[in-house]
């Protein structure tokens, strides 16, 4: 048995050596065994082509896969950059709008030259933002110092009446808006020697964003659209601050004519307000001169 196995290995080894030798000899230029390359090439060439094709396919697939992953990551990075740029653009636009508003507010100082004007952002509004107390970012350290018994007018960027300061702390102040039922101001029709009246907040009207007009001068001729401004009576609010326009007149009781007023300022959309503080010397003169307290409250 061992002789048979040995003989087989001998035959296989011998045949293999002969084939290798024949192939090597066939590669020698001018060798008579060159014809052996033809059948060998017929077998090897297709195999080589298949292997090369498979390798190219795998290589292309891998390249496409890695390129796709890179492109996807690049797209995500670009999206993040675009979102960041859009946010910055939005912030810049808002900043530009607020800058223009604050810049335009300098005309308040020109119009009311006897007052110091302090700009402040609105920090918060109470739940019923239309008529409850507003907190602004200006207090004692900013120059808005409120002594006992005092109060300061508050207007928007267009000089429209917003309300009055009722309390201050070191860093902020509380503003009572004109729609609040605790607010009232002496007013008049916006014309020379215009008829006087009192504009107040009203519990039944505040949800509609309106004020009540009472104590109307008997010579007054009011109609929808009539413009109302502060009269200056009482000393708290200077004359000429725009308040709003008449919406409706109720003359059903000739002895007690009333009207409703639509304020110019829209409190829910406000971002900045301006506190008007009279110069110290004028405040002192008022206190020394004993100027009468008017209807402003």
C-alpha cells in the first residue's frame, strides 16, 4: 500500500515538475515549446479578467460608499452653517430694527426739552399683558429714582402714552399701563384750546383694549377719529403726549356724556419704552411753589 501511495506522489510530483519546466521553457524566446503558452493563456486570461473585474467592482463600490458618507457629512455641516448664518441674519435684522427705533427716539428729547429721557427694555408682563403691571429694565442705578408720592410718564418710541412708573428698585421699575383701571390722565382734544376730559382705564373695556373718557367739557364736539392728547393739567404728564382716538360717543345721558378711546400704543408688541423724568430744578420749583395736584393719577 505504501508503495502505491509513494508511486502516486512520485507521478504527481513528476508531472507537476514537467509542466512547470515546460511553461518556463515556453517563455524563452524562440523556444520550440512556445505553443504551450496558447492553451495556458486560454485558461489563465479569463480568470485574470474575472479577478480584475471583481476587484474593480469592489473598489468602485467602496469608493462610492466612502464618497457618499463624506458628501452626507458635508451636507450636514453645510446645513448647520446655513442655519447659523440665518440665525445671525435674523438677530442682525432685529438689532437693526431696534437700533433705528432707539435712534428715532431722540426726537422725544427734542420735543420735551425739559425732561431727561431714559430708554428701557420691557422685561416682563403679567399674565393679562394688556392692562397689568409691566416690568422694565431701568431702576435706581440707571437714574430712574422714584421718591415717595412721585410718578413718571412712560411713552413708546413714537411718543405715544404707555403709562406711568409706580415703583422702582435698584435694577428695574414697575409701570402701570393706561388700560389699567387704576390709571387716569387729564387730556384734551388735540387742537388749540381743545376741550378737556379725563381718560381712564376701565374694568369693562380693558379686555377690548379701550379706555373710558369722562368729565368731558360741555363745549366738546367729539366724534370717531378725534385725536386726544395729554393736557398737562395736574403736573404729572406734560401737555401734548398723544394718547389715542375717540372710537364712540355715548350721549344718551346729556348730563353724563362718555366716550371710548382707542390708545395709540399697542402694549403687547412693545419691546422698548422711555421714561420721562423732569429736570431736578423744575421738580424742586414745583415742590416749593406748591403746584396743585391735578387729576393725573
